[in-house]
């Protein structure tokens, strides 16, 4: 019997996935290009491969051809010849994507794409330069030399940026995307200390967006190199957004121990809910229970960030005071609060809410994400008396595939023998 259940489960799983994709395969026969492109994109999201997608590389509509190319790229089914063919497409968007595929897949020879320095579309030429810089950095000098006289301003900015990193960082006219590419290139070409010193020496002359970019790049360096600089900026910085990014970098590179208690307190005492929520997350990471009473006081606030930030903090410390708020959360108009209520039920093991959980799981007015969480809770609590809920979901042809997969897993736990009845 056990083998029969397992086999039936596998068959059901495949059937659900195929049913979920059926409508998109039907859309491929639509006379409307937008429908076909949408269908291909959805099949890509669901990671569903089919030989038929290749046919749409030759579709008369550029949007459909682009979607087919992206699908095959994402699922790893594109080959070198198909990529070279796409490089000759009349659509600049497709040629740009083909350049990304050619370089990221490591197709050879690299010289094959050098002809695109003469592409009539400047965005294609720019893509050529950025792709080679990313995937063939050792060959980029040759390409840069070929493109030095290119009239497209973004290309000129990027080439200048590569050769003048300091001036690029402090420039107010060079786009952030160009600065990011230039920093990536400089990072690859130099040792950690050289890279750090250039960023540090130019940091104070940069605008806010560039400072945020620099701080993110510092997260790729060793703690012993950035520690002193980061700790100083943590103490001196007045801008809340930059302060949060500094804290994230310290936490990522050096760990929670280097996050001082005063910075946790500083975020929690901010006015904006997103910073308070972040401060409580820091306190959670540091196992700091000093904000339990404060968090309880936030549970009656209107803004979701206040309430959910406080609930996440309190549930981490198993604060049973939260159980008083579960009914309000489950009856909320906010999907986030309903999900938080279900999370509290699981973390505090509040099995007395099984009736409410079952009502949510079978009520189609709730979003799929909420119903999936409710069904998973029935499975978590091994609520065998509610086995008919996942069973009926699986029998209902109007239910979504994602929900059915959760229901199938729940039924296997709650009443495995009924899997063979489907």
C-alpha cells in the first residue's frame, strides 16, 4: 500500500503541474502576439520546458521571439547556433539579449561578437561593452580600444569611468549603472586594500546614492580591512538610510557582535516605522529581550510595519502575550497581518485555532499565499480531522496549481490512503 501511495502521489504531483501549465500551452495558439509572449513568460517562471518553445524563435513578432529567447536562456536549452542567429535579429532588444547569452554562456570565439562595435543601435553596443567587461575582463582592453571613438555618451562615460575611478565616483552626471560597472571592474583588477583605499578616499566627496553604492561594495571586503572605517561612519553618520546600509554591511561582513547596542536603540527610537522594524530585527539577531514591553505597545498601531516588526520580534522570544492578538490578525483586512497571525499560531503552537485555520484554507476569498500557509499549518499540526479540506481542493478543477501542490502534501500527512482515491 505504501508503494501505491507514493506512486499515486508522484503522478498527482505531475498532473497538477501539467494542469497548471495547460492554459499557457493553449495560449501559444492565440493569434495575438501579446498572449503568446505572456504564455512563454509564464512557462519560464514555472520552469516548464518544451521543444515547442524553440519554434517561437522564428515568430513574426519581436516580443514573442524575445520571450522565447529568454525562456531558453533561463532553462539552459539555448545553444550557440541559435544565439548567433539571434544576434542577427532586426530587434535591438533581441540582439542585446543574445550578447548577454553569448558572453554568459562562454560561447567562443569571443572575436565573433567584436563586429557589434558597429551595431547601428547604441544600446546594443553598450551591452556589448558591459557584457565583455563582466564575462571576458581579460579581453576587455581590446574592445575598449575599438570603442574609444564611439559617439554614444554612455559608452564614453563608461570608458572614462574605467580609467578614472576616483573622478567617476564623485561625478554628479555619470549614471549609477556606469559607476557600478566601473567599481565591479576596479574590484576585479585590484587587491582588496587598493580597492578599499580608493573607495575610502573618495567617499566623503560623493553624493548620497554613490555613498550607498560604495557601502554595498565594501560588503565584499574582509572585516579587518573595513572595520575601523565602518565603525567610524556608524558613529558619525546622520542620514538614516545610509546608517542602515552601514549597519547591514557590518553585520554581513563582521557579524552581529560588532553591532553595538546603541545603534539598535537608535533605530528603535526613530520616527519612521521601517527603521523601528529594522531595529527590532537587529535586537532579535542579538538575542536582546530589552524591547519586549516596547514591542507589545506597537501591536495596537495602525501601520503594518510597526505591528509586523513588533510581532516578529515577540514571536522570536515566544511571548505568549501575542496570542491575545491572533483573532484580530486573522480577521484583518491586511494580508500581511493574516500571515503574521498564522505564523504566531505555528511558533506558539496554538492548536486551539485549528477551526479558524481550516476556515481560511478552504475560503476562496483569501489570496493563494494565505490559503497555502493555512493548509501547511493543518499539516504541521497533523490535524487529521480536517483531511477533507486538502482532498476537496485537489478535486476542485478551479483551484490553482500552487495551492493544489500544498494540498497534496497536506493530504499525504493527514490521510495518505486517500491520495490513491484521487
